[in-house]
C-alpha cells in the first residue's frame, strides 16, 4: 500500500481565497483524521470520520473550515475564506478499528496564506 | 478530556548516549500509548506502542515503560545515533481518538 496520500504538498494562497486539501486514506481503514500542526499549538485534531461519517468536529476552529468524506477513499478539508493565521501543516491520518497499530499519517500539506 | 504532558521539550545528547522522554496523562481510562517520530518535512511515524496491560516493551534500541498507577510512560533510546535526531511525540488513547503531547526535539551530536 502507498500509505496515506495527501495533496498538494505545498500550497501558497492569498488571504481570502478558498483552499482545498485532499487526502486518500489507506485502503480498508475505517477511520480518518485531520490534524493541524503549528509550533505554538502542536498537533491539533480538527475532525475525524468513521466509515465516512463525521464523528467529532469540535476541533474545527470556525465556520470557515469544513471537511467532507464522500467515500471511503477520499476526504477534503476546505478553508473559505483563508486567513494568514491558518498557515500551518495539515496532516491526514487513517487507522483500522481494532487494528494492532496506531494512526498512519500522510506527509502533510504545508499551507501558507499571505 | 485527556491531557498529555511531555518533557523535555528539547534534548541534546552525545552520540552513543541514552535519551529519555517522559509523558504523563490524566485519564485513567486511557489504554493505548503510541510514540511517534517526526523527521523534518515528514509526517509522524509510529515507532513503538504499549497497551495498558503491559509494563514495558522493547524493540532493538527503543523501549517504552508504562506506570499506570502514576499515569506516566517513557520512551528510552539507547546507543543514540545521528539519525535518531527528530521530534518525538507521545500520545494516549481511550479509543479511536489520540491525544498528543507537545513533542520533544531530540538532537544527537556526533
């Protein structure tokens, strides 16, 4: 398996623009997580899905953030409109319930909002 | 919810020495404790984990210990090498959601 795949790797956008981050989890994994990483706040859980259904979105900072998982192999995190304080590395991770291992993380998307 | 604290935030050791990173957790229901290594520009990678029914686990130069009574667990790296330089995160979990520590930046000096 290729692991968790995220795109793009880097994104630079202007304040006010819409940004869409994409994630393909490991095939067969039934949980998908979106995290944001900054120096100040470390790894923050934004939202997670089980079998494509959002379970907990309490970490989503505000209404500008939204996430979807239309099927088991694809998820998006959208920020509209983007702001400079959204600049961070966004990670997607997946896992299999009952599996022996923890999360498998993707390589992340480094977002810069100027 | 769970609160995980991790110390130290930075750690420098000479090559060949040992490194120890400590974490505490607050929720006695937590039963799974993974450790992740994050290299520059990459996502965190699972390096070792331990479940609450085990006190210690070892994998080559890496070991993890768990004290459920005191609610703390530690990562031990022996015979450190330059390639061990990275940021290490501990986490605690009661189910599907992981609560991460703030990370330890380990530098191994050749």
